[in-house]
C-alpha cells in the first residue's frame, strides 16, 4: 500500500476515538455505518460524473474523496487495507473474466 494511503488509514483509525467536534472522520463514525455507506455511494457517483465531464482536476479531487470515504468504511468495518491488497494480489494471476465467473458461480 502506498505510504499516503497507509498513513491516512492510520489517522482515520485514530479519529474513531476523537471527539466529533474536532474531527470529520469522528462525525462519520458517530453517525454510523449506514451514513458512511451513503457517503461512499455519493462520492462514487460524483467521481463518475467528473469522469464523464472530462474535467481531470475535478476527477482527481473526487477520486481523493472516494478513497478517503472508502478507507473510513474499511476502518468502520475493521478491515485492514492489507486484506484488500492481498485479495488484489490473489487475483493478479487470474484473468478478470475467470475471476468474475468464479464469483458468479458462488452466488
């Protein structure tokens, strides 16, 4: 994981214990999983809209927002980013089509 993502994740985890009056992350944790999921969804939509507009700067900004909120969701669910990176590594020697078929077969 990049150092930036690692450091941000650690900071987000620390903010779980912070006062909501002092931290946006703490506000998100206080509002709960449903609210965090809603924010991830909103940021995902805003990222897609930015991509469709073709505004690179806006896409960069919205992508950063999406990644931040995704890290908050992982911290809320007590998922360490290394678990996600391990899953990506597991998939890297498998075609995307094979992986998708495997998931479809398991559902």
